[in-house]
C-alpha cells in the first residue's frame, strides 16, 4: 500500500484543556482555545504492510513500544475496514513530553497519515475527532492559527474548529526552562486533579466561561483581553493542580522568574502574557512588534534559551510513496 507522510504543528492552549469527563473517548470538561505554532511540529510516515505480524513504531529513529499507538491505529483500521499492521516512523521537531505539546502534533500527524494510508479521505472535522482519541490537545492541531475545541457531549460532537484570524500580529516566545521529559504525564496528572482537587468544579465553571470570553475578545481584536484571559486560564489550571492530592506543581524557580519578567514588562507598558502547560517552560503571548523588547528583557536570565514563533499552518500531507 502507499506510505503517507503528514506534518502537524503543535499548539499552545490560550484557554486550557485540563480534565476528561470521559477518559476513554477523551471528552473534556471544558472547551479550549489554542494557537498552532509555526516552528514546532511532527512528521509521521505510516504504511500498512502485508508482511507485518504487529505494528512497528519508531520515534526519532529509535524503536518504541506500540502500547499507545496500536489502540489508535485500531480505530483507523476499523474506520477503513482493513486489518493490516502498520509501520510508523515519526520525527519530532519539538522536545518530547516536555510540556511543549508533542502529543498534540504527534496525534494530529498520525491521524492524518494513518487515515490516508488506510485509504480514507476524512474531512478536517472527522480528523479532529480522530486525533482527539490519541491526545486531547491533538484535536486542535488539525487546524492552523487559532482553534476552539468544543467539549461536546459525545464522540460525534467533541471536535475543534478554526476561529477567524484576528487582525492581530500574534507572536509567541518559548522560554526553555527545562526541555527534558516531565515527571508526571499530563494524562495521569489531569485524572488525579479531577479526582482530588477541591477546586476542580470551580475550574470547570470558570474556564468554560473564559473560552466564550476568548472567542469574543479575539473577534474584537482586543489583545489586552486575549492576553489577560490567556494568563488567567493557565494560572487557574496550575492552582487547581497545586490543590490536588498529593499536592504538585510542574513549576520550578525559573518558571516564576520568567513570569516575574513578564509582569514587569506589562508594568512597563509592554503587552506580554505568560502561559504554562504541563511542564516548567513559559510561553509568552505578545504582538510581533514587541518581540525585540521582550527578548532583551529575558537576555540576562535566559540567554540562548528563548525561541520565537508565530501562528502555524494546518496539518497536511507532505509525501506519498507508492510501492
Ligand atoms: P507533551 O507535553 O509533549 O504533549 P505528553 O505527556 O502529553 O507531553 O505526551 C508525551 C507522549 O506523547 C509521549 O510519551 C509519547 O507517548 C507521545 N508522543 C510524543 N511524540 C510522539 C510522536 N511523534 N508519535 C507518537 N507519539 C508521540
Ligand atoms: C496543559 O493533550 O497532553 O497542555 O489528552 O491525556 O493526551 P491527553 O493530554 P494532553 O493535555 C494537554 C494539557 C495542556 C493544556 C492544553 O493543551 O489544552
Ligand atoms: Co500533551
């Protein structure tokens, strides 16, 4: 059969997804809103092959277990009505499991490559639903630019959609506090937060409202509101995590240092807002013209550890090789 290579970019949530109402189908408790990034992505090649006795998976040239991708490939096989095993080769142009959303680009690329390799031609909504089954954040990485993941109420209604491009020159700086793998996966920690954090119900109510406010702020090109909502959603997520049992945070002292620089920039009149995910790294949402000033402010503490990026494109097929 044909080997298909797909590329999907990571996305950073401005309004976070944190917690599954249905862990099997990956249905979230709240909507979330994200920005797909231009400079971080995953390339994945999938080929369904007659001679294989099991799925094969390599990441960055190293053989991997298939515990997570085989159940995902089973969904694709069921959809396509095939029963061949697959050879999957993936390369991350993003640190893996470091809180920089490798699972988002990974499962968006795998959804697109595997479905095409299996002979399916899914539209973006169907791809978004399929990617969701691999990793929640991947639901949004099917699209370029800004996307909203509607939490929905079942498999058919929980998918992401693109949001209109605002008249804002959005930029994001990534402060690499630690690019190594996180001590606890997002999956395990969010389950424990749902189960044990007394703040979780408040998070759901508030974050769901914030997602709607974000859509409005973007439609109005109101960057101060977009930035404020972004920082608040992240801080509220981390507060909810901190209150879980056992108490936990992904943050390190350097995370707080970077956040303090962002707050000082704002006090100096520069629009910059911090957002942190399941890891200590700090992403700064700003406008393109502000990037040099922000780089300058980070120079003393984070020289050589800041990457600048802009909105990125939708997932796409970048290669097809016929036998
Ligand atoms: P991150 O913050 O990077 O999204 P997660 O804990 O959510 O961290 O996801 C990391 C996991 O995603 C990895 O342990 C691996 O199972 C999976 N993953 C990452 N990159 C790939 C890839 N290119 N292909 C398939 N799975 C991947
Ligand atoms: C903090 O999508 O990695 O980045 O659905 O279990 O694979 P699973 O988790 P994942 O969680 C992402 C959490 C987050 C916020 C976000 O991306 O919305
Ligand atoms: Co992830």
